[in-house]
């Protein structure tokens, strides 16, 4: 009986459509794929199980890059977390120009913190692949989590015009 009630509740939830000012997805070049994650070391031996990464080709201002990253860390350190099936962004110097760091949490049920070691790892991964202060994204299929560093103008345009912000099927 409990199983039937659970299945009925899940069925009802899947039929509910939600309206959100956030578009469902972003990075056009993130296809559906198997998890071929490779560890990327962090200073404490932790690693992001990277399945895919890509450079976007934008040279970003160093101060804006580092300050937006620090804003993301401060938000997380103050108790912020990315709710399941959503994303969080931090921009600098404002929400229309500069640099935006954003995190996509594609999990159905679990909220995510954004610890400093993850942000530092993403910065090192992008530097190694794309060069210093370059835009790009890192995707962890195992974690169902995406890390993105982009020009705020690009982010804003996609946010306001329904462009893809997070990977396909991120919020099913």
C-alpha cells in the first residue's frame, strides 16, 4: 500500500508544471553522455569527478573573475546552498557586466554546498585547459553538478531569452 501511495505521489509531482524565471539549461555544447569522470586533485586530496569540460573563448577581467568567485564562496560559507534542480549565480561588478560564476545542481533531491576547494579546483581545471582568466565550464556527471565561469553579458542574455544555462535534462 505504501509503495502505491509513493508511486501515486511521484506521478502527481511529475505532472505538475513549474514556472520559474530561470531557464532550464544553458551550455549548448553539453550533450547527454556516459560518466567517464577523471579525478582532478585538490589540495586536500579531494577531487571533482570531471566528465566533461569546455572553453568558451572569452578573456575575462582578473579582478572581476576572482571577486565573483569570492562572492560565490562567501554566499556558500554564509550557509547558502544550491537547491536540488536549480542553480545559483554570483556576478561582479554587477548583474549586467563583468564575470559570473554559476553552479547548476541537477540532482532531484539533494541540495549542494559550494566549498572553496571546489571553486579552486574549477579555476585550476579551466586554467590548465583554457588559459588564465578564460571562460568555460566543468561538468561532473557523477555529482550531477556543473560549474561555469562566463561573461555576465552572456549569462544575462541567456537567462532573459531562454538560452541554455545548465546541461540538457538538468531539471527534467
